């Protein structure tokens, strides 16, 4: 992870009190992308295990679930800084800040779903994680459908 992420997170915490400059906005977008990269890095192999494309390995799945829980808990902070108006390319739609209350609710739903998945993963059972994994997928999709630019 970039050495700038902890510094940027501190800057983002202060972003509510002060307007961002372009450099801070660029760092904020970097942090958001890093959080989403970690999410994808964990959810992709976990999904492959759920779908039977690769063997289910309980300990490795638990690692993925715990990473997802950590990453999902960072989403509200990672999206705190309103980076509209800087012309920075991002998959985040302006609706993130225009409808921020709904965005934050969906982000909380995903964080809650990832926490449930992490808890279920402690069982070591594929059957125990399938439902929570599907719930997490649904919560991610709900947010992406409304607040993320189509690929």
C-alpha cells in the first residue's frame, strides 16, 4: 500500500472543515481506488471458492473475509472528501455526494454484510459462508448500481 494512504486518511478527516485542493483531491481518489482494489483482490478469489472454480480452503477464505471486513469499514472515510469539480477520472458518480445519506446507508449495509461473512468464515464451513457471501454481493451490487460508473 502507498505510504501516502495514512497521511491522506488524516487529510480526509480534516476535509469536512476545509476545502480540498487538487493534490488532496487526487490523493483522496487514490485512497478510494486502493480500498476498492483491496476489496476486489479479496472478493475475486473468495467468489471463485464459493462458485467451485477453485478449491475451498477455509483458512484462506477466512483471510479474504477478514480483509473484506476491514476494507468495507473504510468506505465511508475513503469517500468523505467530495472530489467533484476537479476533473479527476473516477468510477464514482457525483451521486455519492449528492445523495450521500443513501450512499452511507448502502456502505454500512456492505460493512455489516462483510462483518457477517467474516464471522461465518470462522466456522470453516463452506455451507456457512455461502449465504453471507451472497448477501455481501447483493449489498455491493446495490451500491455499484447507483453510485458507480458502468464499466
